C-alpha cells in the first residue's frame, strides 16, 4: 500500500468539489433544471474520485482503472431516458472524477485537465453555441398511447399545443401505462390547447 500525502489528498478533494459544483449545479442544473440528473452527476463524480484515490493507494495495474471507468460509464437511469446533453455532462463528471482521483498527476495538471473539460462543456452547451432560431422553444410532453409514427406525432402535438413543430424526438415509450414521451421543438402560433397532457417546459 502506498502512503497518501495529506496535502495532496485535501487539495484533490477541494478541486473535485469545485468541479462538481461548477459542472452539476452552476452549469447543468441552472440550464436544464433536472434535479435528479444534477445529483447523479455530482454523486457519481465524487464516488469515482474516492474509488480512484483508494485504488491508487495500492500497486494495481492501469487496466484496473480502465475497467472501473468502463463499469461506471455504463450506468443508466432506469426511471427515464437521459438526453445526449445530460449524458455528456455525466461523462465529463466521470472523466474529471477519474483524473482528479489519480495520484500520478500533480495538482496543477489536474486543474488543467478538469478545468479544460468543464470549460468546453460550458461553451458547447451555451445558448450562443449552435443556437436555435430565437423564435424556437423546446418542450417535453407525455402523450397517451405508443404510436411513434412521425406524421401522426406531428399532427397530435400541433393539434394539442396549437404550434408549428420544427422537430419531434421520441425520448421514451412505456407499456404500463401506455405512454410516449417526446421532446418538441416548436414555434408559437397561439395558446396551448389540451391541459390534460403532462408538460414540462425546458427552454
């Protein structure tokens, strides 16, 4: 077993906590308002940091670290289907937790790598990067039934919300109850219609 330097340990812990706050709460939660995913990003990051640091105290092969990363990276949220953006934040959380937890890097190198990943995520998820038309909005709604035909979905959504749809993505389909969750990009033409549809504004 290798001896862990107390200064390096607390410096690494402080850095990881800063990364967690910036990534999960300042960036992700403020932009996407998904509490469950924000907590998942933070918890998985801290867990991976702790496991990596603990395993690094022993003379284990690099393959063990990659195996650990591979196992944790396949974690899926069973309650809902995560978006690609959410998964991107999760992967950045995994990567930063792994790098900060390793003992082979100096604290300066850890700051550089983790800071770079968080900065890139902040830029690519910014409203100024690949932004939509300013008149477009995004809404997640749950429809009864499991009909995922694009034309049928478009007709149903436009009739319910009284909007012109730009894009419709199917996020999940459940059998009990029979329901289809879709993400709708639309342009407003009037007030929404059917109030019985569960809707959660995202932007």
